[in-house]
């Protein structure tokens, strides 16, 4: 179960399938668009960290010069799937080798039939190398086959251009292009070479040196039944990577030209073999689940920066325009556990990104009148807040919609500290904690100590006017998830402070030169920890999601079925706000992250209450996987329904927005659902233990995790 | 005085000079960017009516595939002015022949010196033809000279792309490209041919068929001191013009290829000769004024649609991105008089555009709860309102600025009727009035009858909460300009109605089938005309611009000098609103348009009052030319200061925004200032008379106008 296979080409599903057939190597990802193009495609290649300014969304990953382009002319006829007849079609993504293959037979408008096979990979062994191959076999004609391929600097992001031309060249051995992002001035240089091999024939090479689109063409005469093999080598570097991207990309090209497809692919395959050795999860008894889990792990692996600690993973990974490459808490809470437990080096890179961006978070806290570091809700290249503030209203072009998350969805600062703590607990990476992690935890604690508002009348601290994870309710007071995480952040910082001072005084001194900590702050911290209001009704054991939530209108969700839209879309933003319906369950999320806060009975009571009030189908894509885990904990047989909803999010396009890119948090949550839900992995005083809740039909779950550098194997089998 | 000459190239003035050196033929205009490109250029070609959707501004003229492109390689070195050394440089726009020439000597980074001359014209004789020529003379080397030129579909509007690729081809005789606007689906097809002639040498042609940028290359060996002549023929059609733009552009190319540069240019030159014969204004005794007036007339002529009655002239003509090609009252009140009196066929086209767009104006009236037709403040392809509603706030990215003109700057509906009436008076074009003009005048009158609000208490009609021409004051009540023009519109409609019924009953019946006029409406019209409040203080003879204006804070403008910014920029939008400072003088404008409303003494009193309170330097670019006329009427010697400010608006970039495009209203106003101000042309019972107010130094103004098809010559000379 390693192959995602598409047997028919349906242009209406084009964008969805482009997302599904995305490949990548942690440096870039490329959507599954066709080499020869197709009308209305959303062709895109995104490189980590290559952001440029854009209206409304402030900044976005700039779609990079395309490496796939192959324009094919068959005896003079231009090969295009929107013309002629498609006689057969299979597209296959092999997850094990991260290789995309398209095998098709096409009849041209003039009746020429050709068998074409396309293969591509973005090398995991050499992240600056991408390769594409086409084999072309005329079936009922002989004639000249020509393939043109270039490097176009004219790419755009949904019509917005991000690149200025700098220079280019075309030689017999290569074409190269140097461009620069318009606002952020990131240089990108790419080089390519094209070859055609036809047994017994000489192929001809032409240089096509056209402004901002340098290209090469190869052609040869070919007889019916014979095969032409076309290879395209592509290399690229940016000024984020090296000092002289042009020199390095041209040099890399010359180096890789010494190897053929088989050699380059073998190195790539081997790299993936070792990747899967550490990360694979084996599920027996449920083929769909097995394939879906691997597909989602694959999405995490191709988006994971292996050699760059200045970038994060966007909510839609690198696979689409959704959220423009901006990173949210999706990384720390949903995706990071997979990396912490299988690829801690990558988790370290991702958390280091947050540390590097402390200046942006400090700036935001300061601008809002707070201490310490307030992380942006949406974060991109520089760590400043990049959540759009106003977006067009599709229903009325004279008005705009205000997006509040960037202003008041504050829990992310605690989520980041939480993730750092989890990383530290699992890895014991002391140098990271001392040099980077502690600074984030202390600075976010500072933020919370100043963000909490003292209510003189009630003698308590409150955190008011915010948005919790459940975004159907905004401008709420004392959201329990936020308050509890803030309190945890302060407590953890307090302990950390003592530990640092006592056991790592020289590291503390170094750190304190940066943060200039005043002992008096501790008093305030303790006061906030003791008096921060965290709603709980000890009688009913119900945890009220935020103050006044229980007074909101209760809606019988079953009565809205069947529906094809979210409750927010049905009721409107204000309408949904007035109900108890949740986009995702804050209280259960809190119980998942901080299980020691509540006893099992409380968990059961709240599971029953909130499960019935959550928009599972069209609410947040972050919800289902966590819901599956909590269902396991509550012994609810509905766990699999939630799990499979997350598993299908992108493969089946269940939310109709897979075309915008992979739901990264859902992918990360799916891994957690298998490991912490169905396998029931738990860290106890006796070490890691599993408490399996295997779904019906599942006979086995096998996986590995790394704990303090040691690989642990787990093999959970159904007892018959 | 026919030539605009630039003797040095200053990259900092690049955008300003691109505007100044714009050429065009009434079908398209092309900014004066360099054939070989230059970094940060704002290269653009705009075709009338080729609008496409865009964020914020709703719709904009789509920058069309570039026809200028010439990439020149001199013995392998890429010719670019941002490299090497510029040894000499002259750029000349010959207004008489609408030909742009650039003559330069360049030393390459490797020391090769070349003399290059570029010439271009957009044929006025054949509006689908554009020609560019380069002559290249190596001065201190011999070698291969290569020129590559193509058709790029990858053009953008300040980074926003508007074109989807459809098809392309490259043959020895031509390259062609077919593209389509993304949202509005307007097809554009262009074809081109490239040739190189070197005496005694064979030149070599290469085809460069690269996706979305089909190109040709010509090359030849050339000896030091010899000259290569490169010609590029370019033709284009859109689906706005013909059914099959691709066929027509390719056919046209083949036709024009039978002629050489000299023949094609001669036809173009002749067309301009006849243009100037009708439109030229001779000024003696002031060379700067002579050249500036011709430059501004030239701008009107190249923007004037000669064969298209479905388009208008944008506020920035076709010469830049400012206002995105949208048309305002600038056309009817400022530019149209020039066309009415010299090229009435063009005036007819422009007014027909408004008639064709009546459906949009009716829609707007209806949406706002009014009768008849309410014209959009900004109008583009369809006649719907396209004024942006919200624009980014450069000072604070979390907030936006609301633009109110599209909602409440209502005077444009009367301005359009006024222009139609003026056209009719001057041309006697009865068929236009009966079939088109009357419908607009009656429908706008209907609008005013419903827009006027009855004030029971004061027993009068009012027009409240609007913006008058003076945009420093918004949300004002009873703006005198608006109320008086509305009243004029109603009165004119009333007279027109009687005349139609009595003298053109069959035309009236036909018209009435469309507008379904109810006789009862006349009562309401008469009631509004009699009771519409038009502020006037018979004691002081002061006309209050709007109710409460005299209570606003009076500012001594002299005390703000010297300044480099508008009063609105200095005081803020709200701050300026609270003062009496004007962006342009509504009351004087009214006295100019409807001179019979007030006696001469009233004019003098109000001239003195408002002249002192107008932001002449950085207020509206529409102000100075009208101010010059009113100064003549008031015998104020300041007239010339206002005139020369308008004359220099674009040539000297006095407002620092000439890079956004030509100030079309200022250009039209300048012609009016000379004719109705300095020459003092007036229509009296005895016919057209001049009452000259020649500025100091001027010895002669000579010009022609057309009256009812008859050409009248005027030659005003200073009496010594």
C-alpha cells in the first residue's frame, strides 16, 4: 500500500489532484500539474522561506520558476490534453520513492497515436536537484519529435507576479536564469539541461534565448514503435542558501550532468528508504487507512525543512496557495509531535524558527502594550504578524470583512512554549533548551503575566476579548483553553527559571544578558498563576469553554443534516457565534494536551457534552484527528469515523478545498490519532506504554519512535 | 516649436519621461519605455476598452503584449543602458508627426562603441499597425549583430497579470500570439515580422518558438562604420474590433509587409498633417507656451477614439496606470470642448459612449432608490460604477480608507447632459440629439427630480450629503455647483421635451418607447426647478459653496508657503474638511459653465473670495486652467500663472505624479484657457467673437474651430 493511483483524468478535479500529486524534498514542493500545461491549472513550485509582499495577505510564498515545462511537438502537432483524444491515462504517486509517474496514450487531432510516460522527482538526496523524464513512442506514424523546455521567470501567484528578471543565458550544455523577488529581493538562480535519446538516431539541439524565458529544444526523427527518451536536469539555489546562487546552480548542474537518471534516482530512492525506515507506520487489516496514513506522513516529510532553521511549515504545507505559506499553531500542536518522535532534528529546526523570530514576537507584544513575546497568529519570513486584517466580502464588493485572529487569537504563544517543552521532554536536547527554548518559554510567560487582567471586584485574573481554538466564537472572555495554557506557560517558566539559575548558571547569565530578567517579575507570575480564572463547575464537572458559553443557543446538529456546508456558512458569522456549536472542541483539546488537569470522569462528561456540539464535518479540519484520540480515551466507538474523516481530508477532498493545498494539521493529527489514539502510546513512570484501541478490522499497528536518541519499536497486534 | 527634447537620461525620472514620451493613435497608447527595457520601468501599452478585473479598483485597462521589444546583442554583448557607458543621448518626440526618436552612443562594458538610433510610431493612418526601427552602427569594432524580438503574453499591470495564453506560432515571415483577458475574455491577437538589412551582407533569421513568447531573431556580420537597419512590423486586433482577431492581425501583417518604413511612415505623417491642420493653436511670443499647448493637444489627439463609440478617455488618458483607465467628468467638462470645436466626430463618439452605458447608469439610480439614470463617478467598460470603495491606508496596514466619490459625487450626471447640450449647440447634430442625446438629458433629469429632497420646514428642495467638484469637502449639503447644474439639467430637459413633442413627434415616440415618460413627471420637475435651493447672499453677492461653508475655519494660505504638498496632505482629510481651503473652486467653475446665472459684479466678488482660498499649487490638477479663464474674465493678471501651472503639469512634473499618466483634464483645460481665456472666444448673438486678454509677451494666437460643420479661422494679434 504505497501507491496513490488515478485511473482517469477529469479536468474538473484538476486542482484537487494537483494537490494530491504534489512532490517535494523539504526544500521545495511542486504541485502535480502537467509538464505540458493544462488550461486553468494552478501550477506551482514553492520554496521554503521565499516570501514576497502581496496585497491583503501581506506576504506569500512566491511561486518559483517552473522546472516541469516540456512542450512536446509530435510530427508538428502540439501535445496538449485539452485537444485530441486521451486513449488511456494513469497517474501514480509512489510514496515510497516520492516519484510521480504519468502513463498515457494520446491520439492527436490529426490521428497520430503516441504513448507517453512522464516521471519526475525532487531529489531528497540532493535538495537542489529536480529531474523530469519523458519517454515518447509514436505508435502509428513516423516523424520528427521535438521537445522544448525552458526556465520562465514569468511565473505568477494566481496572476500576481513576484519576480524581476536579472540575467540569463543559453549554451549548448545549459540554459540558466537569474531572477529576484520584487519586494524582498531574494535572488533565485536556476539552470537546466535537456537531452533526447533515440536509438540509432542523432538528436538535434537548438538554443531559444528569449527574454526571461531561456530555453532549449531537442528533436529527432523517430520511427513508429521506437522510443525517444527526454531528460531534463534542473538545479537551483537562492540567496537564502548561498552567496552566489547563479554560480552554485550552474556548477551543480554540471556536476549532476555526469550522472544519468538511474544513478540520480537511486540516490533519491535510498534517501527515502531511510526516511521511511524511521517514520513508517504499518497498519494491517485496513488498506485504506494504511495508504492514507502513509500519504499523510509523506506530506509531512516532503514539507519538512531538513537543512534550514529559519523556516516553518505553512498550514497548507508547500502544496498550494491556501494561507499563502503562513505558519500557524498547526505546526506546534498538530505536526510537531510526529517530528519530535521520529525526526527530532527537524523538530529542532522548526522550533528554532520560532526562536529566530523572537524579535517579531517582542515587537508585537510591545505594540500591544505587553511584556515579553507575543507570537503572531500567522507567521512567514520575518516573524511579524501577517494575518490579513481585511479581506474582500464576496457577497458585497463595497464592504470588507475584518479578520480578528491576528489581533486576538492569542493562545499560539503558549502553544509554542508547550511544543518546546514536549521536544525537550522527549529529546533531552539540553543545548537547545538552554540556548533557545528557555528564552521563548520565559518571554512568552512574561507576555502572559502582562496580558492577564486583574479583576478587582472578583479578585481574579482574566484573559478577555480573545478567540480560542474554536473560531466560531470570537471576542470571548476567559476561554478555558487559553487561560489554562497561559497558566501552564507561567508555571513551566517558573520551574525553568529555578532550574536554570541553580543548575545552569553560566547559560542563565548568557541568556539573561538578552532578556534582562528582574526577580520581581516572579511575584507577579506567582500571583497570576494562583489567581488566573479557569472555569470549572465541580458539581456537573462541566468545563465551560468560555464565560457565558452555556447561555448561548443550543442547536441540534442532527437536525441540520444532511448538509454540505459549515454551520458558520449556514448561520453566518454572527449567527454561529450566538450558538453553542463548535468549530473544534477547545475543552477536549485542552484535556488532550494537559491530561493531568482533569480526572477521567470529567473527561467523559465533557466528551459527551462537546462531542454533540461540534461541527465535525465542515468545522475545522484540525478537529477530527484530535476528536478520534479523545474518543479512544472516552471509549467511544465513533473514534474511527473521526479518524477516517481526517484521513480522507485531502485524498477525497471532503471539504472541497483540497485544491488550496494539503491540510498539514490534519496530516499531523492523523499520525497522532494512530499513535496516541488507536495504539494508545503513553509515557508513564515505567516508560512508554501502549493502551491499544484498535478499530474494527485492524489487526496490527507497528511503528517506531525516538526517545532521547534511542529508537523504540512498537508492534501492537490484535489479540484474537 | 514641435519637438519635446530630452538631452540626458536620468533613471530617476524614468517614469515621468515614459509618460511624456507616450505615443498613440486613438486605438492604443504606448509609454516611452526603451525598446531594450530598463530596470524598474513602467512599460505599458493600453488599448481602448480592453479592461479586465482587478482587486480594489474593480477593473483596469490591461497592459497589452508589448510591441517595442528589441533585444540587441553587439558582438555577443547585451545592449542595456544600466550597463556600460552612455556617451551621448537624445530623445525627441516630434509632435507634428507623432514619432519618437532616440539617438545614442553607447560603450559596452568591454569597450565596444556603437551608435544606435531608435524610431517608433503607432500609425494614425492604419490604427492596427505599429512600427519600430533601429539603426545600429558599430564604431570601433566589427562583429555579429543580433536582434531578437517577440510577442510576450506575460505582460502585467504593476505585477498583476491579465492575459491567458491561447495559441501562438512562429514562421519565417512572422511570429504571432493569441491571448485572452482572464476575467473579461477579450481576445487579442498580434503578429510581427523582423528584418535586418546590412549593405553587402546576408542577414540570418532564427525562429524562437518559446511558450507565450514567440520570437524571431535576425543577425548579420557587420563592419565598423557600417549600419544595420532593423525593422519590426507589428499588427494587432482584439475581439472588440473584429470577429477573428488572429486572422485579421496576420492578414494585416502580410499586407503591410509589402511596404517599407518610409511608405508606412508617410501615410502616418499625412494623417497627422490633416489632424494638426484642424487642431493646431499658434501662439507667438512665448515659445514655452507654444510647445506646451501643442504637447497637451497632442495628448488629447492620441487618446481620442476615432473609430469606437463604446469607449471614453480615462482621467490619465491611455498613458499610465493612474485611475486605471477609468473615465470621470474630466472628459465631458475639460476635454470635450476641444473635440466639440475641432473634431466633433470624436466628441460624438465620446458622448455616444455615455449613451451606450445608460443601462449601467439606470442600474445605479435604481440601486440607490432613484429614477432615471445616475452616471457612475468612475466609468470603464460597462458603465457600472467602478470607483474603488476601500483602498489601503499607507500609514497603517490594519486600516483602510473609504472612498466616497462613487457614492456621493453626483454632479457628473448633470455634467454629461451639459456636454451633450454644448455639442448640440455647436454642431447642430440633430440625429445625435434625437437618437441618443435627448435620452441622456431626460433620464438624468429624472434622476435629479428624485434625488432632490423636499424640506417641508423650509419649503424647498435640497440636495444633501454629497461631494462637489471641490473634494476637500465631503458629505456637504446644497453644494451650489451641484444644485445649479441639476436645476439646469431639469430646465433643459423640460425645454427639450416640449421641442421633441412638438417638432419631432416620430423621434419622440421612438424614444418614449424606451423611457416610458409620464406627463405627470413634468409637474414634479417644475416644482423642483422652482424650489431647488441655490445659495446666494444678495447683500454681499457672495455665493456660498455649500451650506455652512462660511462657518468653516479660514486659513491664510500664504502663511503655509513654501510647501511641497497639498493642503489636504498637510491637514489630513478631516482637517482640510474643516477649513475653507478649496481643492478647486466650485463657484467659479459654475460661473464659467453657466455665465448667465450671475452678473459681472458677482463674478468679481466671488473671484476675489475664492481665488484667495484655493490650493492652486497642489489641489486639483483640474483647477489651474479654469482659474486662468476666470482670471481673464476678472481682469486678474494672475491668469498666466495659472495657465503655466497647467501647461507644466506633465512636462515639468509639478505635482510629482506625472509618472502615473497624463493629466487629461489639465490638457483639455489648457486648450480652453487659451481659446476662452486669453483669446476670449465667446458666442454672442452676432456669432463667435474674441475678447483677447493676451498675456505679457504674447503677440498672436491663431486657431480654428468648427461651427455647424463650418471651419472658422481666428487670428488674434496684439495691437502695438
